[in-house]
């Protein structure tokens, strides 16, 4: 189950194959908004605005939110589960998942990209088309520079589950064993979380 806020109007709850939505100022009750095919659980979601976004999940499932409707899109992922998605704008997005799978949405088509790994990828976040990060198992961090994906040294072997930032020089990644990494000047620096618990996601709004 996962909870997040979209803009100021929508609250989204991800639970198994159902997506529940509530306009914050209109309806006090949760209502079913869309349903993936049976067993295709929703695993992540990201909106580039209040109107445009994507949900991804099991067996390569992708849904696109556009003009008030949810539309199924062909992912070209086969039966690989998709664990993370990040939308740059209403046309461009990335999704990541099993066996090093990275998909980029170009001209309304999801195109596989060469990741250089077969490791499970769990999270993705970007600042623009030349600064995108992916995290995954064994401390893997990949960086997209606008041309290709390349490894960055994380300094950990712990599985990383989430990544988020406020700019290219302020990115955080979290994961197993209470791991928190902070990217400063192109280097990932460990931070003391004070916990050994699994940290599944991260969000930040300012550099302080």
C-alpha cells in the first residue's frame, strides 16, 4: 500500500490492483478510480502535473492519466514487473523494473534503453532530460546524462529502493539497513539515519 499527494487536489492510494482517488475539496469518501487487470498490482505512480501522469505495476502494466481518463499503454516490457516511474512532462517518462529494464516513453511509445545491467531496478527520479537517476539492488545507482546510462559509485551494497531530489546537486537515495545517501558535487555521501530499518521511499522539497 502506498500513499502520496498529487498537486493540491488529489490524494492517491495504491493497493493491489486498485487505484483509489479522492478530490480533496469535493468528496470526503474514497472511490475506486481505475482497476488494473487481475493480479497486475500497481507498484508506483508519478504525475508531471495535476492532469498528466503514469501508474506502473506487475507484468509490465502501464496506465497513462490524460484529460481526465486512464489509458492503458503497451509497455514493451514483456512480463517483467515495473517498480518505478518518473514523468518529466506530459509526453516524456521513464519506467524501471526487473532484469535491469529501463523504458523511456518517446513519441507515445515505450522504448527499452540499454541499462548495462540485469539487476532489479527499484526507483527512479529526474530533474530534466539530462539528469535522471535509477536505484536498485546491490547498491546500484545509474545516471542518465541525456545520451547514455552510466554507473555511479554508491559506496554501499545495500539494496536501494527510493530516490528523489530538488536538483542535480541535491539528490537523496534510501534503502535497506536504514541507508541514506546524499549526492553532492557528483559524489554519493552516506548519512546517518539512526536506524537499521528498511527505508522504502524519500521525498524532499528544499536543500535544507
